[in-house]
C-alpha cells in the first residue's frame, strides 16, 4: 500500500480531528488555546507521518514530498539498467575489442553508485535515532512490503525463467532444476544475481530498531569512526569472498552495507549542508580511479573488475557513492518534482526486480549488447539496449500496478 493510499484511508479520521479543532477555536478563541492546539496538531501529524515511513526525509515540515529522494531513486534505477547492460560487455573483456572494453568499462565504472544510493536513501528514511515504540508493528509493515516480492521473484527466476528461455529461445534446461543448486542459491541469497539486494534488505530492516538506539547514544567521533571501520571491514570481507570463493549465508550480508545505511544519519546530524564545490572534484577523481583500476586489471593482469574496483565496498566506489548522495541531497535541481520522475521513483522497486527478464532474453538474441556493439558501435549499443530495457520494465511495472493482485509484487 502506498503512502497516498494510507493518506486516503485516513481522510475520514483527519476530517474528524479538524472539526474538533475548529470547534475549539470557535468556543475558546484566545492565544493560549491556539498555541496548545497548534502544538497538539503538529505532534499528531508528525506521529502519523512517522507511522507510514515518511517522517524524516520523504516529507518536509509541511508534509510535502522531498523531490531529491524521488530524483535519487529514479536516477539509481536507470543506472542499474545501464550497469547490467554494460556488465554483459565488460564480463567478456577477454574476447572483445579494446574500444568495446573501454566504453563498457567507462559506463560501468560511472554508475557503480546506483545500489549504494538505494541503501542510503533507505537509511535516510529509517535511521533517525528515535526508539521504535512497537517492534511488532515495525516489522509487520516492512516484512509485508518485502516478503511477498522476495518469494515471488525468487520462484520466478529460479523456476519460471528457465521455462521461458526454453519456450522463447529453445535454451536447454541444463542443471537449472537441480535441487542442490536451487538450495545453494537461496542460502547465499542469490536465486538470481540481482535479487541479493532483497535478501540483504531483510537484514537491514531487522537491525534498524537496534541501530536507531545505538546512533542516538553515539557522539560524532564515535559514529564517524564506526562508519569508517564498517566500510573497511566490508571491503576486506568482500575481497576475501571474491578471491577465496567464500559465499556466506545471506542473513549476514547486510553488515557489508551498514556503513552506507548509517552515513545519511551522520550527515544529517553533523554536516547538514556540504555544497557542490568540494564534492564534484572528489566525484570526478573517484570515477577516474575506478576506470583506470578496472582497465589496468583487465588489460595487464586479466582480472575481472568485479574482483576489486567494481566492488560496492571498494574505497573508490564508496567515495563515489557518498559524493553522489551529497550532491543529490544538497545540490540537486528540482527535477524530482516532475511527474515523470515521481512515477519512475514510485515504480523503481518493481523496475529493479523485473528488468532482468527483458535483459536475459535480449542477451541471448542477435540484438545483444555485444552483437550490436560490432554493428553500430559500443556507445549506441549500450545506450540503446539500456533504454529499451528500462522502458519495457517501466511499462510492465506500470501495468502490473493497475491490478490489486499484482501490485504487491512490485
């Protein structure tokens, strides 16, 4: 259920409260009464906003949406589509031309901030240092939102996607239905490669009440130092995971992203406005470092960038992601107020979940990014395929949301 749905469902209750306030104003028109009523009304409104998860960032003091969050989600989900398209080329770097590899690497490196932005937006909305009054209500609201999509899309990608490939493209099943493979994929939280985010999000939701208590009792130095330590531990752990072939249980993967999750609270509390001048040079340098690190690894050592420079916890990607977040929060234009941006933001969760379906089909045809790059060039191929996948996913999600039975899936 969306925030707008909740506001609509509560319209009768709000009208009743408003009538009560108006009757008080008419009967006792004095400054003391006005002050008390105004304080009571604002306190009740704040509690209502917090109950629907919009108290600390999605709305301002007047209850209107904050446009930068919509812009951040819209840009992040578009960047996810570009990243996965570019990854199809970069992952085959040993068998493609230098120009294709360089273009794919530049695009892939430049949008590595997309998933961390999603995590930081969630942290901005959920970590406020306030103690959760009802754990049952908190977990029920979050789990109702994520468990149904998690189960449905896990089943779809594990069981139904191989059938779709067989029917449309004639691809053999292979070991797609091997029980051990399926159970292992669920255990590590990767029934398909992008669904790890939902499994990781479960851990962040579970830890949020405890994290709110901890940050409320942390001073600036302790909280900032803890975030730095979390980023360092995450990087070391993910490097070990990639190079050592160690894939842990999905229930602990949320710890890799705690630094991103807590960073917005630190910024809101201790550095409310940064400005663009110190951020832009840092962002440019971080992108250049990512591009050069990945290119040197591929060309000189034959190392997949996912083993290092592309990791979401690598220092270059961390700096890039934090810079993008601060730019969006402090310096973004008001594009988030455009209706199309709000539509993309509201559908971003569904676009993320479904975009792999058209991508998986396209990459097995003659219009795959690699095949198109040889005909029309890598830039046009990557941008074209990314646009097609994004639009197809957006339209599919918009159609699904029109049916009550499918709305909960996206």
